[in-house]
C-alpha cells in the first residue's frame, strides 16, 4: 500500500496557478486598455482559426448550382443534403476507408503505446546500465536520417511492403519524440515504487505492468492521443507505399485523392455510370472533407487537455 | 531480500569500473528483462531508421533497380555537380531557409503575443473556448488544409473570388500567380501552428512567480510595464531555446502543408518548392532515385551540423536545456 501514498506528492506538486494582479491594488487605465485589446485580438484570431471550418461545412450543405453561380460562402447557399446523399447512396468506399483507418488506429495505438511505455519505463530506470546507450541509439535517428529515397527503396524493394497496409501501419508505431515524452512522464513515478516491488519479489516486467503502468494513466492518454492522431491523419505513407494498389485507402488519403483527382471523386460515389460533369463535384469534395474529419473534431473537446499536457511536457525537454 | 536489494544497487558501479567482456555479459544477463522490454523499440529503429542508411550510397551511383544499391555504377559526386550546376540545390535551399525564417520570426511573435493576451483574459469560458478553437487547426489532418485552400482560392467558385466578384471586381487566377504563394503559405502556416505554439509560452507565463507581479503592482507598474519588465524577460530563456532549436531545424520543411497547398503545380515551383516537396516529387512522379537521394543526403548532413551547432550553443547558455 505504501506506493499509493507515495504516488500522491507529484500530483499535489502542480496546483493550478493562475497569474492575477493582487486584488487590493487598484487597476489603472492601462490595465483596462490591455484587457480590451486582449479580448478583441484573441477573439479575432480564434474566429480566423474557425472560419475555414465554417466555410467547408456551409459549402457541404449548399446546392451545386448555387455554388457554381455564386461561389463558396460563409452560409450554406440553397440548403440541401444532396452532397451527403451522393456519398451515402453508395457508401462502400467511404465505409471501407473508415474500417481500414479505425482498425489501424486502434491496433496501432494499442501496440505502439505498450511498446513505448515499456521502453520509456526501462530507459528511465536509474539502475539500468544500458539506458544511456539505448536512449542515444533511439535519439540519433532524429539527428540523422537516411532520407526519403533510400527508406522508400528499402521498405518497398527489400522489405517488400509496397502495396501492403503494413508499410503504413508499422512505420507509425512509434517516434523517438514519443519515447522521450514517455521517459519524461515516467520520471514523475517515484523510484520507491520500483523498490517496493522488488522487496515484494516482483520481476522487472511485473513491476512495470502491475505498479508503474496503472500510475501512468495521464501519460498513456497523452501519448495514446498523439499515436491515434498520427494514424487517423495519415495520408503521406499511404501515398508513397499504397498508391492505388489497395481497394480501400486510409481515410485521409482517400480524401486527398478525392480533392486532387477527378477519377477518385467519381469512384468515391461508386457511380462509374455517372459522368464527371454531372457530379456535384464542389459540394461533394466539401462533404467528403466533413465526413472524413468529423469524428476527430467531435472527439477533440474530450481529448484536448491531454493534447496540451503533451506539448508542455514535451517542450520542457524535446 | 535486503541483501538482494543492495546487490542490485551496487551493481551499476561495478560494471562501469570493470571493463572485462565477462562483466558486460553478466550485466546483460542480469538486466535481461529490461533489455527485452527495450527490444521491440530497438528492432523498430534498426529496421526503419538504421537499415535504410547504407542506401544513402545511391547518391554516388547511377542507380537502377535491377542492379540494386551496391551493384549500380559508381559516379562519384556527379549527381551533386548536376544539382549544383542546374541551380536546383540553391533554389531549394534558399526557399526552405527563407520560409523557415519567416515562420520562425512571425510565428514566435504571434505566439508570444497570443500567450500574453490570453493571460490577460479573465473570463474562464472565453479563455477555454478561444484556446480550444486556436489549437484545432493543428489537430486536423493536413489534407484538410488542401480542401480549405481549394474552398478559398479556386478560380471558379473560391470564397475569395466570390467576395471579389460580389464587390464588382474580376476574379483572380490565384493558382497561377507564383508571387502570391509565399504570403499564402505563411498565412496557412500561422493559421495552423500559432495556437499550438502559444501553449509553450502560455505555460511559461503561468510559471512566473506571482510575487513578481505583486511587486510590480505595488511599484505602480502599468500593464505595458508589466509586460515589458516582468513577462518578456521571463519568457526570454524559453524563447532563446526554442529559437535555437528551430534554427537547428531550418533545413527541414513542413512537407504536408506545402504539398497539400501546391502539389504538382509547376507554375509555382520557383517560389514554393522546398527540399521535401522536391524529393517527394522526384520519387513519386519521376522515379528519380539518384537526385532525390543526393538532395536528401545533403539535407541530412547539413541539418545534422546545424542541430549540433544549435545544441552546442544551448549548452553554453544553460546546460539543462541541451538535448544531449
């Protein structure tokens, strides 16, 4: 039980600190001016950040003829679900892409998280004599890399992973940065916990699994979020290694193709009998973007705090 | 148990003083569980980071798929000579460095400004919601940035042109004006990363000792003086460290952003092509592995030297912040 008690201090050590000018001191005019400017600027900038999202959503609910006539606007022009009906009339492609992306995201996050946690824990153990050399071995890959072309040739020709989902799945499992981030998080787990486990006769892996891992929930959430984002937003490796070899492309790569090639747009609604000129191509692109991005934006408010904590912890020591 | 514990504790010192291979072996055996825990990650980096490294040899060959990396004819530095003589290497370096400088200068300025102003905001809800909205662009896929650009900038239906025609002007073919794109790309970069980048500075402001603010208020400091003499000096270490590391990474471009904005639009290359986009295009559409490897190797070596330099300077300033 001693480890439960020991677990508390690091949490208590970070009280919510807000910077406030002391209340008793009278605020002068400059304070109010600054505050006014601050509200205005922050509101303006936040609007500027939100605007493109509003434009896309509005466009996806517009009628194609209105867009052709007046162009995209901030509000839907001639409100209609037509573009979404097109997508979901023959939903094979989009459902296939969703399944590929969800499977990769879930499996990749689970496996990646476990490996990263294990490595981060071992590399933070002060009594592990190889920790510095292994840390450097991992870190060095951020300093010097073979470059895209040799990696591409190696993975596609020698590992023969071209056209395989594995080429995408495996390469996203971990990054040196995430391992370093995990190391920083593990540092807050008191060493006494490891010692108490040893006294109880537990092996290193057991100590990790039973004692350390349950204490690292915030770290797991943060790093899991970054891993999941990596998988969900992936389009780059898919464009290199999958191309058009697979029937169902990962979601964002699917979207990338819809935006950039006319054929992909037609195939996405599975209507090879539909001629490209009949398609509501402008609104269809926007609706596809909404469908591909929607879930992650909906999940965003719930995971935002882990996102922030990851950036602050990661920045302390890159 | 206590005996086992002390033994464990003494053991690292033991391995560092005796350098016999026997003790290394013993150390491996003793730490086998921890080593095994690191093994998956080590394998990952061996396979995906270290194994491709010998492939950089392609930069010195006339590579063809049939003969493979080491069977292809050796041509020495000819690939580099070609890239230098054609002016391509210079153009790519210039674009990459200039874009990064613009991102660093404007980005840091905006991030610090937003962080300071966010700190002045008192309403909790306003702060929370505006922060959430500002981070959102960093959260979404960069492919969506291509969609946004299409929505805003395309000739026939783009929002910008819609606004121009509404006010009686003639629509502009933005996708063929090379001169406009540095501004467009910089705006998109700021849109994507300012909120995210301000988090670090905001956290630094939160970390400032409250007594400094109290002292400033008692001395009758105005809001501007508070910023000038308390907040900005406190942000200086964070700023310098971040600045040095971003200068160390000045040869690395934000590939996803550039590619999704410009892609294969050759009319814009003069002002928009950076190292990453050029390498990617050489592989994807030209199957040109020699030039792309040469450019990549040049970038890696140059980048490596810059990071080393940046880290060396950071170490001089404050050892705690150095990467290694």
